[in-house]
């Protein structure tokens, strides 16, 4: 009997405020250790936290974007535990009354759509960071990150594979960047996931879960889940029991390892923070934030399918980021469905490959959306063939100008004169009597060879459709 995987994710998104959630200390990444931690962050006696309005606004923006319930009144709690990078001995978080409850994230996996329910999204402060390198066997503590505002997004255990978990994480990552609440930089720790993984026989109650902490890449997330599922299945099939615990993923060994036993909520002794008043969200504030939301990815996907007749796959790909969607929309503005599809193909193909090779984001592209549209227009009106267009694209990427200038400078205009093409076809047929005979004997490959000979003679500039038509006409009448 098969095993069923059950996964829930806890995602931590560092909010893009310039100061920390309860102090005025800066949040900029990369400062020298312990230079951005103020008296509040390190919990000196007598200091009091003050809520950052910008952090609340960003949490509300997320709640509205996922269709969650916004609690007009929410409270902060103290989550008590000891760890060297937590100077207060507790973390200020939200427990019983978070700012956002419920909501959902729609993901696309293997061409199908699935809805992942959200449990909650709550505000909290980040901890500092333990440093274990270059300390001669000792560890150091950097408290720069302590107090950085986090939005913890908790899903229901609705995912059934590592692929679904990665699709969900990527969708949340794209959304928090789309609505401009988090820069999503996983290398810097701005966006990281904890995966709760268990297995069970289909139809049985949920199994014992293990939490894999601090996964800061989509590849590590997938590898960690796949390993953990295999580990748990092996333990159970050997007659053992899964112990609820927190585990870490070792990317070098591609395995998870035990870190500590997993705490329950009561272990943290949550209680309302006496230094912070409840958060009150008034209707005017909520209305202002809602009116400032951009068009969301799902709505844009549906509009791209409707207005440009794109497939669901293409529309999903092009709304993978707000920058990519804006690039496509600029390129396809005013286009018919055929040209829009060509724009989508060039963006997903040649442009994406070039960006990946150069390590660039689409916002840093060496080719503007208007330039790409100029290239597609020259293909659509027959000025150049699709094959020649690749050479023009390469020249454009190299900074040689726009499509029209390159086509003119290099003499790349497509030959569409049937008389001129007909003369070359006659020459090719006369010089390839054996291939003509093979074609007449039913060998279709011979026809392709003749097409290639004509295209070679015209240096790829002959209109392929005309070449095919003229060859068939002349071969049929000879």
C-alpha cells in the first residue's frame, strides 16, 4: 500500500521597512556585526517597543491580496524561549489574535491548478544570527537582524508532494514581491521557509510531523522534503516510530538531521505582551491600502488569456514576476493574438536564456520591450524569417541597435519575390537530379534536402513558405 505525503509550510518574509518593527534602528543588509542593534533590539532595561506602522500596512496588503480575514483588532504576545541570538529571552510575535486569518494561494503544478489554504499570517520580530565561521571553534552573535519585521505565513497541510510545496513557495515569493512588501532575496535571508513533513496511509489520520528549518532556496526545499519523506517511510516500514522533532537540512550531504525535539505551543508560554497595546485597524486605513494594491497575478493571468488569447501555461509563465508581466505587456500592447504569442515565445525562449546566462533580471535586460516588439513585427510582416530573426536578436542583445537598423545594415531582408526565388529553385533542381528522383520515388526526406539547398543558396533569406510552395509546384509539374 502506498504512502501519502502531507506538507505544510511556514514562510518568513522580511518586510521591506527601513526601520525595525519596534525600534528606529535600520534594517539594511550587510552592515558590520552589531552596528544596527539599538537599546530596544538588545533589550536593555527600561526600554519600550513602539509598533512600526509600515510593517502593519504591509501585513494588511498581504491579507487583502490572499483574500484573508483582516482582524480589526490583533494583539502581540511574548513567545518565551532561550537561544543565544534572542537577547530578550522571548520573541514578540502574535498567537491567538493574528492580523490575518485564512486566505488562499492558488498554485499551478503539472498544468493543473490547486488551491492551498492559509491558516494565518502574523507579524513578529526576527532574531539575531549565530555565526560559526572564523571564530577558532567558537560562535559569534550578530544582533543586526534582531527586531527586523517578519510576516510569518502559515499554510494548512494541503500539499502532497515536494513539487507542490515548491510551487507554493514560488507563488508566495512572487506575490510578496509583486505587492512590494518583501524583496524576496533568499541569499540574504529575506525569504525563507520551514517545512512540516509527515507521511500516512491514504485515508488515515495525519502522521507525526517533523519540521525542517530555515530552507533558503527552492532547490533545498525540494531536496529536503524528498529526503525526509524517504526517511520517514523507511522508519515506518522497518517497524519504527517517527519522533516529532526539528531537523536541519545539510545541502552537502543532501540529508536532514535532527536538531532538537519539537516544541508545542504550550512550551513557549505565550502571553500578551504588556508593553504593546492591541493593534487597531480602522476602515479608512484598510480602504486606503486596498485601493493601492496593483492588479494581482491571478487577475492578470486571466486577462492575458482573454485579451491576448494566450494559453494558461504561457499566462502563468509571464506573470511569474511583476517585472516580467510588465515587460510582456509593454511588448504586446496593441498586438493581435498572433503577434502577442510571438512576443511570449521570444520572452520565454531566447530572452530568458540570455538573461539566465548573464545573471540578469528582466528589469536589467539589454533589450527593451519595445525593441523586442520591433523584432517580432519584422517577422510578422515578412521582412525577415524566423531563422534570420535569431541573428538579429543576437545583434540587438550585443548592442548593435534596433531590428530595423540591423536588418538594413546587414542586408538581412527576406527575399519574397517569387520570380527571384523561382530562378534559384530551378538551379537547385537542375543540380540535384538524384534528390529529385528520390522525392518522386516517395522519399520525403529528399524534399527537405532540396529546401535546405535553396535556403543555403539564398543565405537563409528566402521566404520559407514560398520556397516550399514553389518546390512542390515545380516538382509536381516536371
